[in-house]
């Protein structure tokens, strides 16, 4: 049943009132399987031997008869409205609703699976933190969800609020609290009856270390967690088909299928912004839809003679585009337009004039000094009056060409809602952090440090660990025995991009009291009034 939309404000109020994490029709582990769905449960790890790959089926296209059950899969739902990038017009919850209902009209035995990531990650996600997306997906009629790391960008409590506001259950097989309790109670797996087919689901998430929940969650090994979830599922419920919903790319999903017997299909994370990808490991399809709700992966489950691994059923994937050819659902289109207008009004505030454009051509901030990087590092340093400002180049997500610098620019540059912490670190720790941060420059790794209040030289061709030299803080050579104050995001301080030197830093402004990075940038722009900054030799690149 679909809810009528009440807007973000109504949902925010509902977050505190919605009770329970188990969706309608789901029961506790060990209870008899009800007509529509089966239990959610959790279990300790179980061991299993690796599965051997079998040949992919010769015929992969869906036949003309109606399948016994259909699964529709999408993920990466950061934007509520259509996305206009790369010359394409894709996505939007209004088109998604139409695409889903078109399939449902032809086969009532259809379930909708969301793979995760509806908060943070983009300007819209940073501003609204996933709240409008939950309400929209309630209306679309999602039946089950797995977590993406961005669903924890605003902490575990906010993620729990999103779960409580959802009309659909969320599962995770590998995320626990620090005491080992599953993050979702009774939610390490699910079995749902789709038509006559009992479909089992497990869910896997990675990259929790990149979120503000890093200190509150434990990310278990995916193979170990998947084996345990599948074993517990089979011990407590009957499933005709088992599907893994993961936030992993193709190579990791191949390893998962090899290591965990009994998986019949894998829904994974996007491999390309504009292309859906379907590959096979043996006869198990590995599927990824486009980013930003650009497509649905359709998995038809057909009752056939089958193979030895899957007697009675065959799974056959295909792709449904969610683009300009799809007529938007009128009610959800109104919601999209309302949020677009609200964002436009909210973000149009002019904070400063831009005299020299803040550009980042070809993402140069990942490998050399840029005016954009200098500006943001200056903002962080000014916020806390620190000796050093530090921002990872991969965290700079947009340019600000001017002539006006608006609130939209601030949130576009820093859409992840990281917090700007203030820490005290030894010179030795600072040097180790610099070495860590430049170690993946050749791979365009996002850790490359844009800095304020300091300067350094590095050679990308030198062996990792020996690339940094001539480090100066406040114009003086770095003293490895001295201590320095640093303003950097919780992502960097927490070890993001492999930076280890802040592990023993003294926390001067803790995460709970630290300002959001976009607001820090906005405040700095207001103070400057005119932005006129060019690279000044803070970073010297040698051969």
C-alpha cells in the first residue's frame, strides 16, 4: 500500500513517532512462514566451502510467458528529481514510480529492491539527508532495502530514523554495533514471498570508514557475514531463490559467489553512471543499475526444470531505462518540482564576489595545488584558528567559477556533510599523514592534501613513504617532536583514504561539536566578501 506524500516536514515529525524496524508481514526468527513473507533474523558465522563456477545459461533473455516472480532493482537515489548530466536526462522518483507500476500491472508478483544510498553524497542529499527520499520510496512501493555507506553520512541515529520512517524493511548482514549486535534487529536476512516464489535476501555494505558512523559500526568481512546469513536463512526459513544485495563492484561480487554456495543472483553497486552492467559468474548473474536511478535491473524468476544448483527456477536479467522516455507520475512530479523550487530559493543567497574563479579542471585537486583547494583549506584553518588547514582533494566535488559565490556553491563543493574537527598532532604524525595522503596520486586517489598554513614538496615518482620533503609550517621547517593544531574533516582524522597519522591526535573540538564543512566554507566566503585567490606555491611537485 502506498502512502500519500506529506512533504519533508511531515516526515521529519513522523521520524520520532514511527515505531519498530520490522515491516508489515514480517515475523521474528523461527516463527512459521506467513503467506506473504518470512522471518528476518540474525546469526553467528557459519563456515562453507567455496562454490565451483558452472557455465552461464545459453539463453538469457526473458521468454514471452509471464514469469513466476519479478524483482526490480535500483540504488544510488541521492537526487529526488531528474539528473541532467553527460547530455542525458535520467532518473527522478516520478519516472521511477511509472516504470515500477508498468511492470506491476503486467505481473502482480513483483517486488522492488533498493540497494542503498539515499542520504548524503550530493547537494540534495547533503541538504535533506535522505528524508524526502524515504517518503518518495514509500510512495513508489519499495519492498526491501539494503544500506549504502552514504545512508550513514549523518550518523547511526539518523540512519535509524530513516529506517523507522520507511514502510519497507532494511537489512544488513555485515554491519553490527561495536558490541556485536546486528545494526537492524532481526535484520541480517529476509525472505519475502513474491507471488508463489519465496525469495531470500542478504545485504552487504562497505566503506563505513568514510562516514560519521565509523566509530559506532563494525563492518564485518562480507564473505564471513554472507555465509552466516545464508546458513541462518536456510536453518529458519524456506527460500526458492537467494539474492545478495551488495554495495560491492563486480570483482568483489565474483569472489562472493565463488565463496558462498547457494547465491542465485547478486545486485551490486553501480559500475557506470550512464550504463547498466550485467555479467555472470558461472550461471549467477551479477547486476548493476545506472547511478542516480538511471535504470532498473529487472530479474525474472521462472519456474523451469532448472540446473542442479537451482532446481525448479531460472533467473533471467534485463534492463529498464528510467529516462526521458518514461512519463513521470504526476503526484511525485509535483514533489520533485516543489523541492527544486525550494532548493533554488534557499541556495541562491550570494555570499561573496568571485574575482578569480575557483576551478578544478580534470580534478587537479587530487594531484597538485589548486585555488579551490587553497580556498577551502583556508576556510577550515580560519574556522578554528588552527596552525594548519587540511582538505582531501577528493572531497572537493564542484567548482565555483563566479561571478557570485552562493550558498549553492558551498554545498556543491562539499556535499558530504563532513564535520571540520580541530586536533593537535605531532610533527611526526603530520609527516606520516602527508606520506599516506600522497601515496595514491598515480591512481587519482582522493586523499591528496590541499593545505593552508603549511607547505610541502613531493615527488610522485619516488617510492611510497619517501615522497614528501621540505615540509614547512608557518614558514618554519617541520619539527617532528613538536605539536601542531590541524583543522580537517572527520573523514581525514578518522583515517579516510588510508591517512594514519591522526590516529593518536588530541581532539580539541570533537565530532559532535564540529561545524559542517559546507557551512564552514560559506562562513569563510561571507567573511571575505570578495574571493581573490590563486595558487601560491604551497605544494611543489617534483618529477
